[in-house]
C-alpha cells in the first residue's frame, strides 16, 4: 500500500512568477513548485514535496553504499576544536568555518566535513588488522559559512551530504575501497538520472593523493571542466597539466635592454614594441605565507590564483600590495624580470621552459629586456601548472584541442592516504605483531545539491521533470472540474495506492482545471493522469510528463500501465 497524498490537504503553495532574487533555473522552479522556501541567506526549509525528493535521493545513496558493505553511522554536527586544530584545518578553512563557544568558553565548530572525527572513532573501535578493512558513512547536515550564498540550494551555508570513509592497512586495500566507491557512485548517479562526467581533480584542503570529481554539466554550474573530443581525457581546470618540453639547440643573442616608458602592463608593452603578447613574459608577484614569490607565465595567459593556491596548500597565497614594494629596490613595480630577482623564489608555468626566449621586465623603471632566455639568464625554482586553462589548449593525453564546459560538482572521491592517520596516530596491530599505520579514503556526495542538479538538467519550459526514482510521487492524478471527475480521480487514486503506486491527487475544490494542469506540469511528477471530459465513460487520459505523449485508457488499463 503506497501513500495517496491529496493536494487539498498538502502544504504546498505554487507561484506563477519567478522569485525576484532567483538566478538559476533550479532556484526558480524549486521555489515556484513549492519544494523549498528561503529561511535566510543560504539556509533553506524543505517543504513536504522537497523533503520527499531529498529522501528518495538519500535512499538510493544508502542502498548503493550498503551494497558495497559500507556501514551507516551518525556523527555529531557540533564538533570540538581540538581535532581540527591537530589537523591544521581549524586555520586552513579560515572564514568558511562556523565557530562558536559554549558557556564555559570551550571552542567548537559546525562540521564542514568529518575526516578527523571518523579517524578518532576508528582509533577508538579498531585494534587489529583483523578488524579491517572497514567503510563507514553518514548522511548528515554540513555547514560552511559561504561569503555569498547563491543559486538557491546549489550553494548554501547548510546542506545535506553523504560522506564516507574507508580504512585499510595497505595501499592495495585503499585502491580497492576507492574502486568500490567509484563504481557505487556511477550506479547512484545513473539511478538518479543524472548526466555526469568523472574528471581528474585536486585534493585541496582535504589532502591526499588521487582525487576525482563527479560533475553534472549544467549552465548554472560553478565548476569549469575540460574534456577532449578525441579521447577520454576529462579534468577539472585546476587539475589540467601541461608537459614541460625544453627547447633544444639554437643560439640566442645577448640580452638587450629596451627603453619602454609608461609600459607597466603586458598590453601597453606589446603595443609599444609591436609584438604579440605571447612573446612577453608576465611576472606576477604574490605572497606565500607572507613571503614574496614571483610567478612567471606567457604574457598572453593569466595566472589562475585558485590553481596556484591548490598547488601551494596549506600555505596562504595573496596578491602583493603597493606597501610590499616599499624598501625593496630589487622589485620595480610593473617592470619585474626573473633575471634579477636575487633571493626571490621563482615559480613558472611549464610553458616557460628551458631554452625559451622572452621579452620581460629589466628590473628598472621604464625598462624592459629582450632575448631573456630561461636556463641561461634565469632559473626556475619550481614548475607548476598555474595558467587559466583556455578553450583549445592541448589535451595532455593526445594533444587535441580541449573543450571547456560548466558543471555542478555532485561527488568527489579522494585517496587520502595516511595524512589523518599520521595526525592521530591511527595504528592497528599487524599480522607480524607490529603496529601498522592505517590508510584512508574519503568520499562525498552532495545529496541536497543533487536535487538542484537534477532540476537543472531535466526541467523544461513548463517546470520540473523528475525521474520516477526521485519524484515525490509516481503519478499526479488531476480531477478536471466537476464532482464526477473528482469522484473518479479519488477512486483511481485509492486503487493505484493499493497497488503500490505513490499518488499525488489534485482534488482541490474551487481551483480551475487550467491551474491544476499548470501545477501538475510545474511539480513535475513523471505521469499525469487526468479525469476529464470522458469520466462518465470511465475513461482517463495518461500523459508522460517528459515526452508529452498522451493516451486515453480505462481505469484498469491505467492501473496496469502504472504498475508495470
């Protein structure tokens, strides 16, 4: 027996117009269809229809996690400071952490993620290699103090997430746990009906080595990823690499100093000299944990500060200010060149390869230098991929020009290794009777974000359009008008419910058929069953919400079709 939900008793208020502050499609439709309501900036109330969709996604996640042998737990959201201080993430997360104190002055946070706490739980519960491997997961509310919450439930300050963690004694065991999660995620997103890509990623504040993201392509996405039209390469733009290829042979002329007044930017320099920007070397000065560092890239490219920050994490990266040049005669603002930086650390993109020749700053006011050769006139301390990836950049795998696209991150999996096990000395007794350091994996799915991603990918001009797996009901029965239609609609709804079909029936009195049809399209249940003009004959109309196909049938035929 499945639930039959009458709209006359359902707390739902649909809207004809988009909310004034809504920018993304999912934000507009989830509010208009009565799934969510804004409580405050980045904080949302899940109304009955929305809660059903959220629960259905959680159910799919649970089923697939249970299928790989993961065990569900529930950890607190209010967490003590000390574990996060031990892992350094109390500082690394910065303003993203919600921090608070109790009445005695004890410091706490609202959990953004739970690696530290899961590690301590296993340390308390597991003593021997015989107790491993183990995989634990939870579906829980997480908190991040976003500076600019936006896009509805896509980027909130409070959100639902499934996070799971694997614990193994060997790297081979970790690889197997990672594989199990990766395949489970594929099944989850396929069941949910999401179009997704698996892309290489960076670990960031999570730490660890191997890392992949599951991205749902959507115009509202905040992640940019690349994929190759000629091979299977796909990656988050922060993970794209460029091969370092030294330029062999050839003699270069000696450095020549050029008089270049009023050319502190690449654009003014290129115009003054009549050369393409790609012939120049841009040197961006940043501070890394307070120390000035120079970053060199071709003049026609931009430095990706996010990418740079990921490479140098957990160090803090920030741009220099005018005050940082005071007392530094070796740093001439707008005219910096790597050939005269002295003790300043020099990081370069691999495009600045040994043997390449550049026009760059001469470290003198209004002066530049040409024929500045990498490896002859300056050395690179560290090569890092730090440029903003552009459409057409060569694929690292096959060389074909890459394509750029926007997407919503719906999942992320990490091979953490022993980062947190080292922090908390998570050891078990090995087969040889000696302590073995445990290795970990971390795996996340944005459960509430998946609701928005599905809305973005599947909605049409009329409204939401859910798959049966996640929809708040299997069929939306509409009584189009008079008492006879309402009586038939309620009768078929009870029969469908008895047959195990989840039913939402619009039995509202005093509401026009036009409004009911509009609401049915907006709410987006997979099938719409209408008791209309042929109700006296016991004939209904069944509409497929996604395709728009309509077919007239008897009550018995409708029940057979919807229970098939």
